[in-house]
């Protein structure tokens, strides 16, 4: 299924929520390449400006005037997308890609039920004590992590509240969120803990959703 076909599956959404500095994902109609850029600004109903995608210059050469594409971005846990085309690639005095202002923006909620197999270094804190863990699946609602069974570690129980810290790829600092233990399982010398996130802030939610989008397993 091509990029435009996927867009047709989205529900129409009238608003165009996007902030300066938002990461956007560019796809051609044919789905031949997908790259990332940063939203810089816009003149409503006329044009939008984004940074040229980083990386292969051969891709930049394909972004010629008239080239059609799909732009996707994330806002408050939803995917927004619109169709557009290139107006001009500016190279001086700054580098920028000017695209047509979209006629409509469409929205799709991030699927929250599906777990995504990952390997994310993590750490938990509970009652001023903590230890390192390995998060091995995650979605917008919660995650599961494991650690070696060790009597020196805290015995977690269902209903316990703790703070989970994760170090997402591309994010320099670890980011924390409150969570509640929903299940505990021991197997072959390891303890597996299922968590449900509680009252996540944008500080944690935004890099989490960007990470989920990057691995492209929730679509």
C-alpha cells in the first residue's frame, strides 16, 4: 500500500496543529523514500517552510519543484498527515524547502494496544531505591521490563507505584514517568514486570511517540 493510499484511510481533521521545531516525515507518492525534516514556519494558505532533509544528497536532488509528497507529523499522541508538493528548494542565504500549504490535514490516532518489541536501557525508582532494568516491549499505555532475579533487589508486587526512567535512542538524557505494576512473572532466573503508565507528561510522551513512529511497527 502506497503513502497516498494510507492517507486516504485517515479521518479528515480540520485543525492544523503544528509547532515550529516539529519533526516531520516526508514520503513521496511512490513511497520510494522517507526522510525527516524540521518545520520552520508558514504563511497560512500559501506555503510552509521546512529544513532540507539530512543525509543523502541524491534524495535532496529529487525534491524538485512540483514533486508531490506526503508530510506526516506527531501531535498529542496522534498522527497528522497531508498531501503537498515542492515549490522551491532554497540554498541561499539559508537552506530551506518551501512546500505548498495543505488544502486539508488528516488525523489518525496512534494504536495503543499493540506492543512493540524493543531493547531500551531503563532504570526504576521505588521508595528511594532503584536498579537498572531492560525494557523489552512498549506502547503508549505501558511497557514490560525484565531483570535478573536477585534477592538484593526490591520485590515488586502488583499495585506498586514506581518511576521508570528510559533512555530513548537519539535522546541524550534519560526521561522518567510514573507507572503502576500490573503483573509480575518469574521465569528461568528472571523477573518480568508489566507496567501501566500514569499521568504521563509531554516530556516523556513526545520522545516515546517519536520512538514508536521511528520503528514503524504501530502502523
